[in-house]
C-alpha cells in the first residue's frame, strides 16, 4: 500500500486570501442612562490575491494478486489546493464518515493512513510554506498576529489588576487610550480598595496583638508592661520578656516582610522606650 500525490491545475484560484486590514470596532450601549462603549477589532478591507492554481490529489493505492493476476485498488482521500497546504491539513478536506468507510475498505487505522500520507506530503508542504512565507500576505498576517498577541498580553495584565472585562472599555486593540475618564475611575477604585485592605490588615494585626493575646502568651506579668514606660523600672528578667514581645512584633510588621511601616515605627519606639 502506498500514497500517490498528483499535482494538477484548478480552473479557479483560491478566493480566501487573508484580509489586508486590522481595524478597531466600537459597540455602545446604555444602562440606566449611562452610555458605555466597548472596543474590539475586525479584519476588513480587501483580501490578498492568491494566484497559484495548483491542487494536489491525494490517493492510496494497493496492488494485489487475484487468480494469478496483478490487480490494483485506489482510494482518493482528498484534493487540496496550494494554499490549503499552508493553513489546513488533509483531515479538513474529507468528511469523517467518508474517511471511516475508506479506512474500513483499506483495512488500516486513521493513524496509519496519515503516516502514509505525510511521508509523501510533508516535503511538498515544506516547499509551499517556504514560498508562501515570501509573500506580502504572510508578512501582513504575521504583523497582525504580533499586534493581537501584544493586545492579549496587555489585556491580561490590566485585568489582573483592575478586574475582568475592563481593558476593552479603556483601550483599543492597538493600545490607544479611548476612555481616559473610565480609566481614572478604575484607578480610583483600585486605590480605594488597596487602602481599605491595608486598613483591614492593620485592624486585624492590631487585634492579633491585643492585651489578651499578649497576656495569655507571656503570662499575668504582661499587665506590668501596659503602664507608661516612664513609670516602670525594668529588671533583666523583664527585658527578656520584652525582647520576646518586640521580636514577635518585628516579625509581623517589618516592611521587608510585607508589614505596615507606620506600625513598625511604633514597634521601634517601644524598643527604645523599653531599652531593649
């Protein structure tokens, strides 16, 4: 069993060249009297001309003997044009039910079929791709893909920070700012959220180091340290306990560990007041 690829000429040329233009689109709608505009994109304009009319008929042949005579069978798998070799594969050019029927007649699996086909087809694909990559269509399409890739990276980075479905209301596909007012609103909301989280963190941290917490950790002697430092004379034994307290606070609030700088200033002041 072997594959034959026959090169022929098509009567008509391929009409599905890539679009030459990538352009911004706008979609506006109103909610509760507020108009919002979302920016997207489309491929538009003229299509690139595809003048090459070459087509390739792919068939599988089998020779066998019957009653002392050599006989042949042939199964046409599909026909692909020159440009289909660039942006498609043979499986796209034949219905699965028809392919299954041919596979049953040939007595091979689909994987075995494509192995046979690509052994002959791959050198042709490589040659066609090499030629196609020199065309203006290919270069333009690569440029468009680079723009889309950059757009998706920017969109992800932006929405990781400001929330889902926000980027397209501020920027277009080329990264041009279209709605500065909405962007400023998002920044203000983000800042308010950060400040709220910081206050919540500070409040939670304060509760984590309440009088009761330290009292239960360091014992009843903790009450001696809640008075003004100017009214207390610390013994060496006291200072051992105070060092434990300040060490715990430093571990929690040091900026290098993501803590609150303002709280850390208070911890430093306590260390100075306590002489530890």
